[in-house]
């Protein structure tokens, strides 16, 4: 079974305010006061300036959207994350914006590369956003509930109750 995620992650109140001004944005609560906005095809189409945002080497970051993230981050830090796994092998990409600028990353772990000792790129961003790993969780990714859905679009119909 695979895993595929492209999303903006931040404090739930910050993302709700930002999503209200962004066509195609849908906020899904996570644990620990965080939430995500899935980067759906609809949001990508509404957010792009016509180019791909590949200057930061992400797969599905709309062209020009890094400027939107920088603007949103003036109200609080937020991350953009991507993960793609199939058969236990995969990649992660993550970056964090704070105070109106890119402040961490982008960070990458590609196929067959081990995570750094300080954690996966996504876990590193989650820690900066205030996530903490509970004793029973292997990492912050699981602690905030990013393991609830296997495909980005599934977050649109996910049971949004925080467990």
C-alpha cells in the first residue's frame, strides 16, 4: 500500500484564516492544534501563476505559491510537505516559512536514503510547528495524525474528528 501527501501544515486557526482567502483551500484538523490544507488539483489550479514551483524542487507546489506561503507565514509559521511511498520505499520533501520568508529547507530525503538522526523532513517541520511525539508514537508524523489518510485527495472526505 502506498502513501501520497502534498499539503500545507500549520496552526489550525492560521490555516482557517488563510483558506478563507484562497479559492480551492480546504482545512482538515490534525492533532495538537495543527491542521493541513491538502494540495488538491483544484487548489493547485487556483493557486498557480501558470508555472510549476519547481525552483524549490517540490512535485506539486504551484508556481508563485511560495510567495503566498511567505505572506501567510507573517501570521505564524507554516510548512509545505510532500511524501510519496510505495512498497516501503519513497521520498519526503518539506520546507518551513516563518515571519514572511522561507526559514527552513527545503529538505529532501530521496529513495533509499535514511532519515537524518534529527528526524524526517516532515517531522522536523512538525517539531518547529510545536508537535511533540507521544511515547507510543514512532514520530511526530504519526503523533499529529498524518497517517490517517493514504492519498492527498482522501483528506477531503476524511473523518475530520481529531482522535
